C-alpha cells in the first residue's frame, strides 16, 4: 500500500493525534478506519490523501455509533470516559467531569472527494463555531478496499491439501518517496503529534515479521461485535488486534512493514488432494500393469528365438547329410 498523507489548509505544523485501524481478514471485507483528533483550534480544512480511488459509497462516519455507547468509547480510548448526547453534529466526551474532546460527526455537506494520482483527497470542512470544545475528534471508515496488501500464494494442495497465503502489509504516513509530487508539496512542513496503528486480523494469522516493535496485542471483546459489523458473535473473539504507537511529540513521517502468513485448509482442497493422489495411483497402476505384462512376455520371446535358432541349425545339418 502506498502512503497516506494528512495536512491542513494552512500547510503548517499540524497538532493532531491519528488513530489508524486496518481490518484484514479472509472472511470479511477489508477496510481502513481513521480517527483524527485536532489538538488545537485554527484549522478550517483538514485533508487526508488515501492511495485508493474511493467515493462517498466507500465512506462511513462512525461518530453516531460511538456516541450511543460509552462502553465502546471507553474500550477505544482505554479510559473511563462519559459520553453525552449527540447534539447536532457534536458529542462531548468527559474525563473526570472535564471535557476531554468532542466527537464530531461528518455531514455530507462537510466533506469533499477529489481523485488525484490514482488516489483520493478527502477534505473535511472543520466548523466548530457552535461549540466551545477545544479538541475535535473525527472517526470514519473507508470500506470495500481490495488492494490493501500484497498477497503471495504458496500452494501445497498437491501434497497436504493446504494453501498458504503470505501477505505484505505496509503502513506509511506522509512518506515522501511513496507520495505523488503534488501531495509532497502540501506536507513539507507538517508534523504529527502522536499516532496509534491497529492491525486487526484472525487468530490463526501469524505475524512473522514487523519492522517496528509491537506495543501490545489482545483478543477483541464481544462488545465490538456491532461496531465491526460481524454477524457471528463468537467469531469476534477469534480476532486479534496488534497495536503499534508513536508518541514522539512531533514526527514527520512513519513507516511500518509487516509480513503475515496463514494456511487455508478446507474440504475443497482436501478433495482436490485426494483426487490428485488417486489419479497418480491410477496412472501408476496402469503403467505398472503394462510394465509387468511387458516383462513377462520378454523371456518367452527370447526362449522362442533360441528354440528357433536351434531348429535352423538342425535343418542345415540334415540338408548336408542328404547330399
């Protein structure tokens, strides 16, 4: 995956906290979810470049769903928080009776999509004039992404009915070497305050390499069932969230490379393996029968040749005596 980029309309150092979730499983649709917390006022337009061509059909705001359950907000931010009612497009989130930040719903009139360089620039019109909240938090999801990672299949179906997938997942933020030149010009002075990255995948998936140390990992709790749109409540507890974080206070770019692998074994693969084994056995049996029959006829042919040779010699002897 090419780099994501974040910048403001003023092309300046941007005090922002970024949450980035990558949902990667073999059973559900892949998606990327963004959480952006503005840590100061003054930004009027917030821009996010995503290296995929997307439209409003791919976009899903999650603030309304978060505002309905304090338990989700507590789990998401790992703090004891209280969530007020969604008033218009804003919802106050308090910690120890003080406003920590405000969830801000993105309305259709607040967002614009512009296709550029095989990617999309999402522009959010920041308007906090009707709230006294100093910090705004946006949360949205980009659904139905097909090329979120590079996949290599190592197919062992003909030996043990197993198909091994190896995925290369690269998460980059404001990485100059992976961005179009037009985007690079926008981010040259941008610095990010802090960031969390979560890769959520199934428990049978092994992370065999990661370029940065994993901060922590955990199995997802049942309370995430509705949020992640999983019908099977038991399946949610078969998902593992791997967490990376950066709290440098001010960083220019970020690159995380991971290599994951998992094996798929199902009835179709097993039946294919059995069919292949039976086919090889049948071909071997036919060839063995042919070879056995051939080897059994060879001594008889040799014996006939020898007897035929002796008979010829006798005939010559008799002919000479007759003369």
